[in-house]
C-alpha cells in the first residue's frame, strides 16, 4: 500500500521548498563573477568560483531538511560549506554568507546566530574597507540579505513547529476522546460490580466455614450468593445496554464537528425520523467507529455521511490502495453486531481512490 501524503507532509514540503529560496540569494554571485570576468578576472579563477558556488548550492539544501526532521546537526556539510565561505570571504565575495548563516540557524541558539550575523557583516565590511573599496553599498546589501536569509529560515522553522504541534494535538484529541469514553464505562462497571463482588466473596467465605457444621445453612447461603450473582448480571446488562444506547442525531452532529475541527470537510444527509431505536443506536455506533477510523487511519480532506431507509454510507477520500484486516474490537466487531441485527456491514477502498463504509440494517 502506497501511503498518501498527510497534511503534515504537505506543510513540510511547502516549508522546505520555501526555505530553499534562501539559496536564491547566491544567484547574485554568478552575476558578480560574470562582471569580474568582464573587468579582467582570469577565466580559470571565474570557473573555480562558479564550481565552489555550485557545490555550495547543492550542499545548502540538506541542512534545512535535516532540521525539519529533527535530525542531528550535519557538521560535515556545515564545515565544508564554511570552508567555501572563507575562500569567498578572502576574495570579497559576500553573496553566499547570508545563505550559510541561514543553514547554521536551526542548529545553534538564536542569540548565537544573531551575534554571528552581526560579526560577519562587521568583519566583511572592515576587510573591504582595509582593501580601500567603498563599503556603504556593500554594508547595506549584506545587511538586508543576512536579515532575509537568517530571518526567513528561523520563521519557517517556527511555522513548522506550530504546524506539527497542531497536527499532533488533533491526534491526541481523538485518542483522548476514546480514552475518556473507556474510563467512563470502566468507572460505571467498577461502581456497579465492586459492592456486589465483595458481598459474593464474603458470603461464599461464610458458607465455606459453616459447610461442615451446618450444611443446610451453607446451602441456603449459597442460594443467596446465586441470587446475588444473577441480580448483578442483570444490572451489568442494563448498564451495557444504556452505554450502547447512543442518540443518532447527536452522534452525527458530534462527528461532523470533530471532523471539521480536524480540517475534514464533512457533509451529512440523513433521514433518521422513521428508524427504530435499536437501528438508531446501531447506526450511531457505526458512525462513531467510522469517524474514529477517518481521524486515526486516513488522510481525508472530505467525508460524506448519508442515511436513507436504514442504509448508512460513510465515504472519505483519505485512503488509497488495499486496506488491512479490520480489528476484532473495531469494524469487525461491529460487522458481527450488524449481522446479528439482520443487516450487513462492508468497508473497503473504492475504485475512485477513496474509502466507503456501508451498513444496511432493518429500518
């Protein structure tokens, strides 16, 4: 199965490629070399400069991608490009310096990169002044390019961190909703069964102590234990039935709100007025499971939910290729419940590159 790009992947690509635009600042260097050649610089020197600048451009794209993945600092690449910068510095060639500082920005403290930026501007222009050349134009251009290069890279990295935190927050929200529902059910069962099981254990222990001395009293106590166990079983079934009784209209509204909060456009067309309470509860459970799968296992941008004459169809565009087997406690378990109710449940990728969940139950 070929994994489709997630929204986070697309954001990362945009940020990476926009960060690469910092290297466009070095294009002025090629024009500078051409002008120097026109002014009499030997062509072998010009070719060496072009080769160094090309090598710098190729290597300069790597550190940004490493930083986006949270990888270790590419010391070798930064060292090689740093040597290229020193060679160009000695020839009063400044065009690659802002780009190199932008490469270094993600791997040092912000205060350090600011100090290095200011220091590079001061040292380069002091060197130019010592050579007797005017510095005001160079000072202005280098300052602007350095601010663009370093500021652009740091801003893009900040945007990436914000986008990543937001994406992880959506996944955490979905997991939290499932966990809270499980905890609520566990608390209900604990409150219901805790006292009943304690009473059963106490009465059973009492019966075991009186069994040899008074078998009749022990038998009477065991009958009481049996009745207590049956009553507890009825109470558990009642709680489970109440837990499963989910309002379909409320579930549809909740699922739509959750999906749209996760940036999934959701369209709902449902005719639920004629459905029986059992059918409404069963379809609500299917909708909830389908929405969970959209959030956890797909990269959907659109989701459509339709209900007509007891037939639920929930489709999204976030899955392509073959899907894995359904988990026993997920769609596979729901399919068994639907069959028990006299209906059918199917879930599979479509030929159009989407995914369709279809449940048909007696209305």
